[in-house]
């Protein structure tokens, strides 16, 4: 047998093996890519749900209702606002002044 015949017999076997290996690697990468795409879609859906929930939780009407029900906060009166330079000595708060 000549060397050329051996090369022509081995070459298709080597090429077929290499092609099979490359095809298998491509399939694994495609499966990985599909998994990543599913994770991206899932994350985007989660973000959409979180944004909708945040919009509901921070609705001004809802916050005003919760304030009225639990906190009883009122707007600050202008007379309660002072400049920092006017506070020369520490303010002493008595226990009777606390709520």
C-alpha cells in the first residue's frame, strides 16, 4: 500500500471524527445559550412584576392612607423650621415633651 492510499483512507476518518466533535460542541453551546435566554426572559418578567409591585406600594394615595391609619404625620409648620446658625446651644428635650 502506498502512503497516498493510507492518507486518503485516514483523512476522511479524521475529518469525520473532527466534524462529529465540533457538531457535539456546537449542540452543547446552543443548549447553554437557550438556557441563558430562558433565564434572561425570566429575569425580565421578574423585573416587570417588581416594577408593578413598586408602583402599587408607592402610590401616593396608598401612602397617604397608610400614614393616616398608622403614623398620623402632618406637614411641618414653617415656625418649626429654623436655621442652623440659630441653634447655638444644644436643645434639651424633657421626657414630658416626648410622645
